[in-house]
C-alpha cells in the first residue's frame, strides 16, 4: 500500500447532505421511553412541551437518512468538513506499525464536536417559533456550542453549568457570554430543584443530572421556551453522524479503512457521531471494533446497570432504558466534566449490551499522561474528555507494537484543550490525582 497523506481535507461539497439514522439498522428496536408519572410509553404530545416537533420526529424516525436543511449546512460550512489527520509523528514516537488517524473536531468555532447538533437544534426550534432555549452543560463544550447556535438563529439561551466546572473552567463561561448566553452555576437559586439541593447539600459540586432538572423546570414555565440536550437522545447522535460520514469519505480517498473506531463517552454523542456510521458494516460482517472510553470516576457503561432510569436528579425526564449509575449519582469533581453523566445514550447502551460495541474506563492520571504524550508529538492539546480516546488509541497502538500487526486506528478528537489548560497545569505540577 502506498504512503498515506498526513491529512485529508475534503471540500464543501463533501459535507453530508443527510444525517445517518442507525435506528433501522439496530439488532433490535429500542425500548420506548416511559412517562415519568404514568410509566407508560411516551408519545409525541408528552415531549412537545420540551422539544420542537421536528426533533421529536427525528427521535423516532426509521428513515435511514434524514436530509440536513440547507440553513444548517450553510452554518456547517464555517468549519466543516473537518480534517482526517494521520498521527505520523505519534506513530514514530510510539514505535508502532499501527496507522493512527484522528478526526479533528476541534476545528469548530466552539472548539469541539458539539456545534454539529447545537446548530441543528437551534434551527428546528427557530422555525417552530421558539423564543428561548434552556440547557445544562458540564465542562462547557455543549453550552458554548449552543450559545453559538442560538446566536446564529436569534434565540435567547439560559445555561445551567455544573458547579465544579463553573469554578474550574471560567473561560468557557466567558465564551458562552460572548455569544450572548446567560450562565449560572448549578445548582442555582433560579429553580425549585436547585434551591432544594442547595438547602440539603450546600457544598455539592453539582452534576449534569441536577443541571438538567433545573433547565427542564425553567423550560416548562413558558410555551415559547424549550429545552435542548447536548447528548444521550437519538436526534443528538443523529446530528453528530456528520463526523463518521466524513471520515468514511476521507478513507475512501486514501484507500484505507479503520480496524477500530474509538471515542470518549459521557452521554454518547461524539462516540456515536464517529462510530454509528460504521455499525451497519460491522453488523454485515466487517471486522471492525467500536470502542467507547469513559472515566473510572463515572463508569456508566463499565459498571452501571442496564435498566430504566430518569435522565435527571429530580425525575422530571422520561425514563430511558440505558446503562446508568442511578439518577441521583453525583460523581466526584474531575477535569473531564463533559463525561460526568450518570446515564448513557439508549443507542450506545443497546449496542454495548449486544456486544457490538465495547467499553473501557481509565483513571484521570493515565489519561493526562497519554494526552501530553500525544501533544508533544502532534502539537494539538486534547480536551480532558478527548484525552480518554487518546489513551485508548495509545494502548491499542502499543499492542500493535508488541504483536507487529499494522492495524488502522481511528479516534475522534472531539475537542481541543486550550480552555482546559488549568487542568494541564495541575497535571504538570504534580497536583493532579485520580478520583
């Protein structure tokens, strides 16, 4: 095989014109969400107070491809297609025969993969007359992406940012506010759910489950206000499949194909985005491993139970069948704030349950060690969340060094770490510990 290029840059015409919907290709249908009060299956009318009908229809659609509106593609053109880069310098540093590629989603204005769905969700809310959105954010990637999307489509935004991340990552708050969003630490005194938690646990670091409760409570207070979620739900993973679809097109151009696809997992959006477009081929017999990576401090897929659970701490969301650590689980504060969620996408959970995807967990220190190793070879500094995928890619590359197998490894570089340098400062100074 001829020498592969360092990077593959697609053109604007290669931006996908349709998202890939994995639902018709799953090994069995997803079990339906259940109503939080009646415990019966949730229908469109039950979701209408929270989401616009366009997104509700995508949540349950069995069409394999769903057209991307031109207004959304027009915004995508600001940063998409993102490059597929071969980590040749890192390969040499690791002395591995493996071919390591990463899809660089740090190219977006918000610095992560999150705008792929944020822009789409803002669009669908705008066309249905929504005035304002509410949301939660952990490390701030999602909140900043939605702030940008809302700015593009003229929507107001209220963000509830997990308290520990609000303190750790002040520049993500500044980024959200630069795009016009209002940001408060969660739990807050703006909602009944937040006030109750502050009364019971005034020193709580917060959690995504708490922030979701607050965002939903505020969204239900007015008809022209809706809630927006950055991960977990089917329509969110759908929008993220532009990542994997572009990656497949890039591999076609260089006549290569990954033996494994790796991504970090909190709620499942960035891993789903890169991995789901490869699921159909795997189910049809192609030998490809799909590897989900999470922190040991919040080991949802590796240590959670597969059962129905709420998506938030107050029990206001529909119950989803997923791997969960319990909706009242509050993980310890860590720098991978975007991975601190008690549950996981029903789609990812089902595929792990069925053995189509595999999951593993790493400690914080070994993740930062791998991230620094990658940065010193390739230059890009990964976000702490992304660093989990970097660690898994490194581990697989070192296995190839031992076996001599020239495997092709693809991982999603889901976001850069330039707003997370305080975490690197702690690691490099020896002040960081495993949690």
